[in-house]
C-alpha cells in the first residue's frame, strides 16, 4: 500500500467508524462480552467497563499512530508479523485470572477489586493490534506523516471513529444478562464467573498459539497455577482464625 501523506482527518475518522461498526464487534465481543457476562456487574460497573474498554482502544490507536510516525515502515512490518496476537492472549489471560481469583466475604477494597478496571482496559488496547485494511491505511498514513504529533493526531481521530461501535450496547447488555441470572439464582454467581474465566483462558490460548504454538500451553498453565495457589492459600487461611481471631469466609461455587 502506498502511503498517502495528504489523507484527510475526515477520511481517517470514517475509516475508524467502518472498523468500529464491523470487524470490531466480531473480534472484540468474545473477549469483552465474556468478561462482562461473567462479572455480572451493576449499572455502574457496566458503564465503567464499557468506557475503559473503548478508552483503551482510543489510547492504543493514538499510540500506534505516534509510533508509526516515529519508526516508519519497520514498525508497520513488525506489527503485521502477528505480535498483536500475543498481546491479545496475555490480556485475555489476565482477564481470566481476575475472574477466577478467589473472593473473600466482606474483604473491602482488595487489590483484586482495585485492579478490576485493568482487564477491560488491556483487552481494549490489545485488540487494536489485529491487522486489517483500515488499520493498515492508518499506519501507512501515519508513517508518511511529517512528525510524531501528526501521527498521533491521525491515530486519535481514527480511534475516535472506532468508538462508534455496537460494543456501546453489547457490553452493557452482556453484563445485564449475567446480573439478571445471578439475581434470580444467587448460586449461579461463582459458576458464571469461573465459566467465563475458562472461556477467556481458552480463546486467549488460541490467540497466543497464533503467535507461537509453543507458548500457548505454558502461559495458560502458569496463569491457572497462580490462581490455584491463591485458592489454596486462602483455604488454608479460612481453616484457621486470623490475627483478629475471626475466620475468613470464602465463596466457592456450590449447588443450590
């Protein structure tokens, strides 16, 4: 593709819109939709996850435009080599681990809860790295730009276009469905969360396999081992009183 240094901002914006309305929903929904469904959050969490996911995409496109302008054709070729699949896989494993992370009753603002927004942010940013025609046009134009600032501007305008996407409705809808199921059957909460974590781990492993098949299984098992060790540690804590003399209550999936 021949870079066009004279491409207008309007053209770049509508390229972003075309991506947001088509490929974005197809490639993003299995990741962020599964996350939102398994989390089954309230209205505040739905809006926050949606904003963080789309904000991650916007920031990533801005950064990609700046990097393409700074590094030129080399960066464009490296990105087309499939490294994006590794980033998507790692972000998916992080989200799966967060969903599967053991919860303690009345734990307050734990590190896991404070980091809840990191998963949609990382997934949003990493899912921008999938090679496609609109992205290739953006990167080629940014690489031909006169400065890093111009490349960042092109990336930011493109990212603003991608925000106009069905994900604005689909992410809250997936979360709402999960939340309604949990409200009707409280015992489903942990099963939904762990089931979504399993699905995310599988599709993340597939993405990593696209980059390097030898990495998929080790990285997935490593993430599972970290979560398992955390479960074992907290079960040990629950078995004996803590420093305050109060036992710790854990939430594990159980049948009604």
